[in-house]
């Protein structure tokens, strides 16, 4: 698989862009109060803007490290507050996406913008 080494920066850029896009869609659905209208206020007015704006910033590669760090913390909080009380295992409490988002954003925060970003590396 040595041929993939030359594509590492492209693969990372795709990871950053797709992860940011998926996160912002989660925020957009929450912010627009869809598909579950009965949400606690903090989900719609705290988590949703972080997901929407943070995901967009990461996707575009603007202020990538701080935005990704904030998104990582928000996803971790979502796991521990929203999913963990239903059981400790992600496959039981439906927390797979929150756990993955948390660790992927932590990695993106450490690595920075990379290529195809609008901000500095």
C-alpha cells in the first residue's frame, strides 16, 4: 500500500471536508428543529450552532484547529450526557457517531488545516 503514501495529504483533506460537512448537517437538522421537535433547549441553542458553524469552519479549513477542538469537546459531551446514560457501550446507546466525531475532530485539531483549506496550515 505504499502508493497511498503520496495521497496522504489528499486523504486527510477529504477526511476534514467530509467530517465537517456531516457535522454541520447534524447541526442544521437540530437548529431547524427537525426531525425530533421535542428537544431540550440546550440541544437546539448550544449544540446546534457549534455543530453548524464549527462543522462549516472545519470543512472550509478556516480556524481549523480551534474549531475542531470545540467540535471534539461538544461531541464528547454529547456522548457522555446524551448517550452514556443509556448504557456504556456505543453499540447499545447509539453513540457511535458522537464517539467517532469526538476523536476525528481531536485528530483534525492536532493536525490543522492541511491542503484544500481556506486558512493557514
